[in-house]
């Protein structure tokens, strides 16, 4: 997944947010509508929760079953003792939960799951998640050409670089729309520098995944990976979803 491809971009709408506690639709299956749960998505619980900013926030409301918790711990490569230490609970409690001999509070399951999720985010660096090369446009590019680049690549925003290749801004769909509303057909002849917004957030390839997750929980649509001041990769919410699906699966 190298373009900035976002759910809800120029070519189709993104996934809809499921109702609280009763998710429906592709990738969701509500097994206990009265009880917030992590819904399965192609043999992974975590990935679907990263498909949009709404679902990123919603992720904290879902709780795994004991069986799911055991599977996720094993796929992450953690022992019961290691997970217990990170979650601030006893190893015996983890063992009893996984064995199904104790009925833990939802808050306890959430605490353990969040410790597991944070471990994965801390272990992985951005270079394992980013995709490249990054599609960019020149600061002198016409809006007409930029629209074609975005349409042809199915992207909803594109970084703007100067003549030396350094990122100086971003053009979002809304920037193009605003230009047409304000300047009508004259907008086609305007340049990137005339309509661009602020650059996307930038991080290094050695940054931890947790820093990207934090940024993408906000309204930021993507994060640029920079080396020597120039873009070498990009991470979107879709990239996170695909990464986590593969991460859990490869360790099963």
C-alpha cells in the first residue's frame, strides 16, 4: 500500500464506524452485543481497529476474550511473566485467565491487552511499517497537474517539495476544492505553492511505532519518514492496519 492512500480518499469512501459494542459490516462480527469486544478481522483482532481515526480511538473500548489474549501474547513473542510485569499483575493471574479458571474484570483484561499492544508499538520501528517511494509534486507544479497526479494514484494528499527535494508543504483534497471555489477555472493555472497547506508530521525511520500511532490517532492523515531532510517513506492508517494484520499472523 508509494502513495498516500487514505480510506475515504478520492476514489471511494472509507469504512464506516461500527456502533458502540455492536460492530457490523466487513471485518466485524458482533458476538456479544451487550459487551464491548475486539472483533475478528482475518484472524487478527488488532488490525481492523486501526482502519480510521474513529476506530483508533474505539480500540481502547474493546476487550479480548481469554482465548484471544493468549493467542495475541504468543504471537507477540511474550511469556506470561513478561506480560504480567508489563501489565502490573501477577503471572499466576495471567495463567489462570488464559486457562479459563478465573473470570477477570473487564478492566483487568483491558489493562493486560493495552500492555501487550504497547509492547508491540515499542518494539517496532517505523521503517518496518512505512511504504516507499513517496509520490511528491514540485512547488512549481500546476494545480491542474496536481489534480491528475492525485486522481491517477488514488491519493487524497500529496507532499510538496522544493527544487532540492525538501518537503515544504502538503496539498490535500480540501486545498484543491477551496482553490476552485475561490478562483474558479483560474485555479487550474495556480501553482502548488499558492494552494498548499503545512507539511505532514515528519519522523525518522528509527522512530518507534508508538509515535506514529499517537499522531494518527489525531486528525493527521499520514506521517512522512524523513532522512537528510528528504522524504523516504510514508505511513498511513491503512499501512498500520496492514502491518498489524501481518505481524500477528506471521507469529501464529
